[in-house]
C-alpha cells in the first residue's frame, strides 16, 4: 500500500482536529488527592532589659519592672501553652512551678521574677499549670507579654547581671 502526501496530510489533520485516532471506546477512573495538616507551633523570646538597678537611691525600696515579648506562631486550630524555664542560675529551692530566678555577675546574684499577667501578678512557670495558655492558633504571629520584676532592697555588688531562660511551647 502506497501512502501519498495527501493521505498523510489527511491523517495529520484528523489527529489535529479530533485529538486522537479513532478508538474503540473509553473508560474513566478517579484520583483521590489528600493531605494531613499537622498542628505545630514555634516560639521565640526577646531581650528583657531591666536597665540600671540603683540600691543606694532609687531601688532601696522601689522595684524595677520591665516587659518583654514572646512571639508564638501556631498552625490554625492548634492551642499552645508557653512555659518559661527556671533560668540558668536558679536559686536553692527553685522548682518549675515556683521558680527562684536569679541574674548572675561572677559569683553574685540579683533575684528577679517573671509574671504572665502584670508585674507582681501570676508567676510564669515551667509547668502546664503555671504556663500561659494562648488562644487557638490562627496561622499568624501572636505576641505574649512577659512582665519582669527585680525587687527593690537587694544590696548587691556592682556588675553586669544576666540570665538565660528557656522558652518552651507545648501543643
């Protein structure tokens, strides 16, 4: 059988117009895409700078109160509880529920506390009961205020006092 240019052209045009050569039939199936969205949260803390502590004049009786922020990002519908650790320099008798936090300079300590609602309010601890429960995650950053207090009346040597507190989110 001899194919001519005209027959080849006709076959190509038929394919172009119909999208296929003639077929005996067709059948269908289905595809079932799916995904599982898992709950997740991230948490970051910022610096809590108390500034100058002056026992001789200002802080003989007055507290130093400052605030800081913790930023929480949770998948929509995920509820996170943010806990604050005892700190790297926790005092004797410190517990996760009632932390005895201390700033350190060399071998000297300056006591401080962290609160979840106001200076001198509810101690922000490192347990589910003493952590701060956040509203359900929205997929957007949420900020939580940390209220810090260095109590007045602490006569400590001159120095730069620091601590590190681990921030954890349970979800």
